[in-house]
């Protein structure tokens, strides 16, 4: 990974650098990956992204590779099983919210053809290219993330406050918040 200049937040270790270099900010249009990031971001609420990233493979195993059709069918036995899984964040409200979100996700698919079509319509299908000189210029929320958050909540999604939505937008490339000197900005 050499002498590349990166966004300062990712210089903690190789896991973070790899995520930054290969995933963060790349536009994602497939529903499976969008669902995975939505769920990971909702679990991240109140925690660090690094914590979630370290547990990502555990989350994949626990939540059937983020297969939203399976997650939507989870019953109380599955909820209790997940609450015993030390490899994930064992927050009952977030676990139950994940099931609700899978159901809401499929309802959005029914209405819009795909979740991707729904979420990307907010920005006409093209990433917002920001120009940030430093991390301090990157907001936690925007008017757009406020709007999307309200719409998601109206559709039955849980743990989708504006901060979670903006983080989801960054992770899935809806907004490019790499700082100007970062090699990934281009």
C-alpha cells in the first residue's frame, strides 16, 4: 500500500486502509451490497466503524451473508440465537431492527424495482463529488441525508437517522468525501 496519501481516518491499520482503498466511496448499485452496508451502518450507530469492520465477517455469518429474504423471515428463536452471538453487536433493538429493515427493504424493491433505484434517485443516479481539504470539513449529516432519513423512517426502516444515512451514502459512494490529497479522490 506504500506511500499513497490517504484520508487520515483510515491510517489506524491495514484493515482500515484496505477498506478505504478498495471499498469506501466506490459507487454501489447492487441491492445485496447496499443491504449489507445498511445493516452494518445501523449496527454502527453509537459505535466506531472500526468496531463494525473488525466484526464484519461475524456479521456475515450470523445474518446469512446479509440475505435480506432470509433475514426478513427470522423468528424469535433466531433473535435469541443472535443475542447469544459474541461475534456481533448483541443489541436487541438493532437485531430486531435488522429484521424490520429487511422487510422494509423488500417493500421498497416492490415499489421501485430495486432498492438501488430508490436510494440513488435522491441524487439522480450519480455520486455527489465533494471537495474537502481535510476531515474537519466532512459533515456528519446534510440536508439530503435528513431527507433520505425521513423517507426511510416513513417506510418502516429503523436506526436510520441522518448520521447513519450520511455514513451509508459515503460508504456506498453516493457521496465522495475523500479529501483532495487522497489518491482515491480521483
